[in-house]
């Protein structure tokens, strides 16, 4: 019983991490209509940035924030210099993100080597906390708190601010949003950069749990894809619920059917695709 | 002129092992041919149906794994090949039913996800697939008692399968079914209005594409006598898609040229630099941004333009268009 409870706690923490990763993915998909195949690479890039910053003596949290900002700047560059050149050609944009993901992976391999690097847990969150008689790693609780804080902040941004209203308008109907004077192309840069930054930040936050290694990008990208297919694109609630579901599927799948963990992970996605192609909370079919 | 070029390139292809000599280069020729079959199969979807699949390495891998497992369980090669192709077509049917829930980017995303499942199974289901270590086979088939163990013989066998694939796909694309498939790509609504069953047409195209992907997968297995999850990964799907797109989608020659380009680049590049993935990604980005139509249509346009410039002076120079098919080597 305790094992299951701890597994459930881990699943929620992993779901929180996935939310940080996939919220941006979902927004980019909702607004720009492209599955950003560099998203896993941005996660990995952020984690490697964090490793370098921490090794230069920076604390964990400043490193995480700086890495997020660095990846956000990189994302803005990618959007302005590459994706902007292919307006309206979504397929070409996807292929560019795919090409970029190979380049990023190779650069990371060159820069940081092929060995897994673990990021030390920040000292204030080391050890275990007791909740209802169960020992649970404090850091994972911290990840849950961070995810909830970010979810609230993103919700506030999208629902309560002018920028958020513009983004929602762009997601719902880009053509009409343009007609009423919203500069949708600038929103593209903002959202892509925001999503990239979140992914980079998540990379550092995930570091103490997952560590950083070549191939991390390929491990995370499918998870983000599944979250968005399950939850529906462009929906914050969708990516939150989707992340939790995937967190549970992934952890319980690993524990119960280690050889078929991937099948356990992807089967619900396939069921959703057949039964409800727009995802649980999606408004338009992808 | 076109016939002459075709005949010349056929002769060149058939005699390649004789004038190349070195078995290293003959093996590269075999690789190009087997990847060309793979790219031609994917092109049925990408080019003619307008459906971009990023999960085809999954089908490729299913064929190779099914073949390898059948052989290692004592099946003879004929049975193994049939079993592998049957498994691939069955898998393609499942892929198609799921992926055709979406079109456009939905289709891309679903194929990525399914491809990753296949990869995950190949990588994790160690009791069946031997995980990261892959599955090896010890023999190549001996059709009509001919051994395929040396490079030239294997090359010729691959060439025969390749020519069969080109012929069948050429007939396919010229057939009324091929025309209706292109119709579903360009004018799905009009095709529906005309009474065509778009879903069924796309489904059958997917199976047809899967068949050739499976054939290529079996050739890959026999070429390497080994299959590992690496051949199933997203990178492999991207590589074959790069072949189709760089060569030119929706043409017969494009995927062949693209396959030659990528295989040669890969072998040349990996001889000089370690960073093949970086080069692959960079070419991908460059081609999508600067030459979105692909090399073959791009060169064809260039050749037409040159011809139009040259025609008033010398008619002989129209042979300048001939190098195109030759570059398929």
C-alpha cells in the first residue's frame, strides 16, 4: 500500500514536470498550429544550460531561471529567423523544427559529452518529508508546488491579461484576430519564446529527478505529444489534466509492466484519438 | 532522349559492380537502392496522397524485426519474407486506421506517436526484441541456389527488387487509382462530391506504401543481417522523409535521387566528420527553407530554363537535360 502511495506521489510530481514542459507545447500548437518537434530538445538544452551555470557556482534556482530565459531567447530567435520565413507553411515549419532538433542534439553531445550528468538537488529541498506517516522526497513536493504556481500564473496570464486575451483570440480564430487588429505574428514570437522558456526551465527542474543525458529530448518529446493529444491543444486545463494522466501512466506503467511501459503510455492516447480526436478539453480537432 | 537516358542509366545501374570493383562502393550502391525503395514507398503517401508520415521507420522496423524473429525461430527465408510483409501490412492497416483520424498536422503527430510506440517496444520489450542489442540473423537467402553473401550478388538482387518497385509504383501512379489518390490530395471536397470514398483511397494508399516500406525493411535486414531499435527511431523516419523531400515529392525520380544523396552524404560525411546528425538537420532546414520543391523539380526547372535559353542556337545541347536520371546512381 505504501508503495502505491509513493508511486502515486511520484506520478503527481512527474505530472507537474510534464505540465511545465507541455503547457508551452500546447500553446504553440494551439496558436501556431505546429507540433513543435524541438520541444524535447529545448527541455534538454535548458537542462544542459543549468548544468553549466551551476558548475560556474550559481545556485540552483537562479540557474533554473537563467536557463529558462536563455532558452526563451533561443526560442524567440528560432521563431523570428526560421519559422517566420515560412508563413502559413505549417508542414515546412514542422520539418524545420525537426531538423533543428537534430542539430541541437548533436551540439549538446559535442558540448556536454555523452555521459549522463545529474543535477544536485537544491540543499533546502533535500531529504524526505513526512506526510500522513509516509516519507516522501521533499524535492518532488517542491516540483508539485512549482507546477501549481506556474499553472496559476499561466492561467492568470491567459485569462486575466490583455496579452492573454489576444493569445486566446489567436488560438480560436487567427484570421478574425488579425482583422480586429491583433498582431498575431508578434504573438507567435511571444508564445514560442514563452513555451521554449518554460521547457528550458522544466529541464533544470527535472534535472535532479531525471538527470541530463543525450536522448533526453527524444524521451520527453513523445510525452509532450501524448499530453497534448490527450488534453487537447491550446487548452491549459487540458495540458494540466493530460500531464497528470501521463504522469500516472508513465510511473505505474514502468512499475507494473516495465517492458511494455510505452504501450501502457500510448494506448490511452490511441483510444482518445479514436473516440475523441480533439482531445479531452480541446475545442478544435488537430 | 528520355528513353535513351533511361536505357543508359539502366545499363549503368546493372553494370555498377563491374566497373566500381571495390565492394565498399558496391555496398553503398545496395544501400542507396534499398533506401530508394523505402523512400519511394513513403512518397506514395507524402507525394501522391499529401499525407506526411513521420512514423514510417516503425513499419520498416516491424518488417525487419518480424523477418529476423521468424528466421531465428527456424522459418526458411521464403516463409520469413512472407510473414514479415504480412506483419508489415497488418501494422500499416492499424497505423492507417489511427493516423487517418487526422489529416495534415494531426496525421503527422499521430504517426510520430505511433512510430515512438514501435520504437519503445523494440527498445524495452527485451525478452522479444533483445532491447538495445538488437537481433542478428546468420544467413542471407539463396534464391535459385545463388548465394547472396558477396557484395555484387546482393547488389544485383537488390537492383531487381528496386526495378520491380519502380515499375509497380510507376504503374500505380499512372493508374486511375493513382489519379484519384492525387485528387484526394488536391481537392478532397470535390472528390467527395464526385462520389469517391476518400478515406478508403487513403487507407489503401497507406497499405501500398507500407508494403514497399516492408520490402525495404527486409532488404535492410538482409543487408545488415542485424536490426536494432536505432533503425526504428524518429531519426530514421526523419531521414527517409528527408530523402523524399530533398529529392522532390510526388515524382518517381525524386525519392531515388534523395536516397542517393542522403546515403552518399551520410557515408562521405561520416568518413570526415562525426557530426552526421548535425549535417542532416542542417540540410533539412536548408532544403525546407531554400528549395522547398526538392532537387529533382528544381533541377528540372533549371534544365527547362537553360534549354529555353539555348534552343535558338544549338539543338544538340538539349542533351544537357540527360544528366538528370544519371544522378540517380
